[in-house]
């Protein structure tokens, strides 16, 4: 049972990470900086609960704000470049953040032990949950409350004018600016919101793993972050969630029995999924089909509803 | 309404627009014609701010807008259509108009309602423009799935929904059949009636001669003639630019 609870926690946190990249991808930007924002959130939240003795909720809020502010600051210079150059620029930022934490040593003596981030050894003893007697299930519920909040907010945004504007920028920047859209402002806003969500995910991640170190926030994590929304499709936030479940539960955990062959199959299955569903697992056509189905079920003359009466 | 003063745009050694002076009056449909590569589209791109001018000024209602970003010019009332249609293909027809909507009522709604609210009051105005563009039946269709003529109409609708004072049409009739061109003609006249100023770039001479009040002719980035359609048609320089100079004559 604990295995599944642990898996559900991972899925929750990675969904937040994927959603942070989803925001940025909507505007057509591929950002490999999300792992960097995730790392900033993790360290800030952990330092606030461990060193400053904060409760986790304000610590997460502060971590999200710091990560969001960083994303905003990075967004202005980074979004001046496009395409491959942006990938390189954001990758460089992510690596810079990782190397910063590799060298970041800020330990405070607490009783007989020293606590706090210790450079390459990482930041141990992030014990807010056990110290306050939270069970694994409590933690799981806590995580998914945030996932649900973020998903609802993004789902709402998707259906609003803001969502349409983000997609318009993602499709054609020249047309967007000729339609009166301030493209730079839109892209930086998306980056900021993405950084905020990544920071939140990172803060939660730090507390359930209890030990963070620079190596966890490398290129692999950044790649996962953009892989989820690309694999899941940019038509709906649920695509990202499904992609995380597909990758984390099915590909990583479900195929564990294959041993070393798993990694080979992992790449192959992602390629397969992208070939079969080039616009993502959930695309615009899927959504249209679901809508049609709902409308058909509501019509009075429908065979199925008649049978039910 | 629109004044260009010694406007120039050089791409490397190519003088796409070379010291152009132009004055488009309030409420007129002004045609800009010329052979391929004469710099017409560059003029539109300079007026709407897609790229910066090398030299010279663009004045809108007496105000210098030369240095303004594209989206700021849209807010000032300059909108355009593209020669190669540029719609948001993965958005629905009505969303294409929603993102461009810029009316004053809409702006007064406050930032949260404007960005995170649903369609609300935006809907009526968009529906009206969809009807004007003969697209009412297609409002929920993805723009990318529309037929060519419908895409042209939607692009025009997107330029109108931002409530412009000056509309730049870059070859709006390209690829259209005769019937569609007639409808376009009627639409341009209707927009003129509503007080809009139009700068029309077009190769389809029948449409240009029918719908414009005045015409300027460009060749190699310079204005070689200007006047009413009749005057321009009989201008010797214009005939030479289009047909080439008869060597022996």
C-alpha cells in the first residue's frame, strides 16, 4: 500500500512540474528552466521550515513567490531569443541554478547537529511532516489539494480570454502582435506563472523526500517537465496529468520487472505514443468528441436516454 | 489620417522603400499599387510597425507613431490583414476574434474580468462582426479547418474587431474568385461608410479601380504617380512600369 501512496505523491508533484511547463509551452516557448525554478522552490521552502521554523503552508507560498519572481526576471532577457536559442538559454539557467546549490553551504548549529544546505552533500533532515506527526496519507492528501487547486486555476484560465491569448501567441507571434497583443508581456507572464507553479511543486517535493541535493534538479528533470505536457497534449491540463501517470506509473514503475530493458522500452514507448497521437494523448479532437458525446446524451430523442426512462 | 514623410526601409543594399511621401485622408479608400517587389507590402509592415523604418516618419492623425511597437499601434487604431493569411489555426473562429477584441467597453471591465472572465459582453459584438463577415455558422469551427475564402473573411473580421481607424489590407483579394471579390468590394464600401480609412494594396486592378478614391503607384520603392483611378490609369509612367518601356519608341 505504501508503494502506491508513494507513487501517488510522485505523480502529484510531477504533475505540478509538468503544468508549470504547460503554461510556458502554450505560448510556444520550450523552456528547460523549469527544473531550476523547481529547485529554487525546494530549497527556499525547506530552509524556511527547517531553519526559520515556519509552517509549511506559508513556506510554500514564499517558495512559489521567489520562484515566480526569478522566472519573471529570467523571462525578460531569455524570451528575447527564440526556438533553439531559448532552449540553450534556459538550459544554461537551469544548470546555473543546480551549480549554485552544489556550492551553497549555509549550515546552522541546532543543538549538537548542524542543519541546513551543505553544498554537494545536499540538504538533509527536512522533517516537517514527521515532526508534526503527518501520516503518509495526510501528506498525500496535502499534495493533491495543491494539485487540484492548480489544475482548477489553469483549467479556468484555459477557458478564459487569457488562455486564448496564450495560444494565439504560441501559434503565430506576428499575427498576435498585429491583433494588438503585447507578445513580450504575455510570454513573461506565462513564464512567471510557470515559475510559480514549479516553485510550489519543488517546495512540496523537498518535504516529502526529506533530503534534497543538486543532482536531483538536473537536465533529466527539466526534460521530464516539458515531456509531460508535450506527450499529454496542449489542449487541456488533463493531458499533462494523464501523461504523468503514463510515464511515472506505467513506464517507470509498471515496467520495472523488465530490469535493464526498461530504459530501452521507455524511450520506444514515448516515441510510439507521440507517433500515434502527434498532438498529445488528449488533443482538440478528443475534447470535441467528448463534448459531442455529452450533447448527444442530453438530447431527448436519444436512444440511450429513452432506455433509461 | 495617415502621413508618411520621407519613409525609407533598406534591407542590406536593397532599398525596398525609398523616401516615400504619402498622405491618406480621413475616410477615404486609398489604393497602393505597383509591380511585384515594388515595396507595397513593406509600406504596410512599416505602417503597422512589424519592423522599424530606416529613415523617415509615420504620422497617424498628426502624431508620430514611427517608434511605437506593433501592439501599441493597434491600440491607437491601426490594424491589418496579411497577404499570406495568418490566423490562429488551432483556435476557434470566435476565439480568433476574442483575442483581438479591443473595444472601449471591453477595456472598462477591469483586469480580472477582462483576462479571466468568460465571453460575457464580448459576445454580442463578436456575433455582429461574424454576421458582417458571413461567418455566423462557423463560429465554433477551428480557424484552421475553414475554406480559403472563409479564412480571408475571418482575417478581415479580426482586423475589424479591434475597432481600427485605419485598416491596412495587404492583397485581400489574392486567390479569391469573382463572386468573393464582389463581396469583398461590398464589405470595403460598407467599412468606408462607417467612417473607416482604408489603405488597400492589391493586384486585382478591377477591384482597385472600382473601390478606391485615390491611388498611389510604387516602383522600386518610390512613388511614380498619384491621383484618382482615372488619372493613374492614363499615366504614361505607370504604363511603362507595368508593361515595360518600348525600347524603339
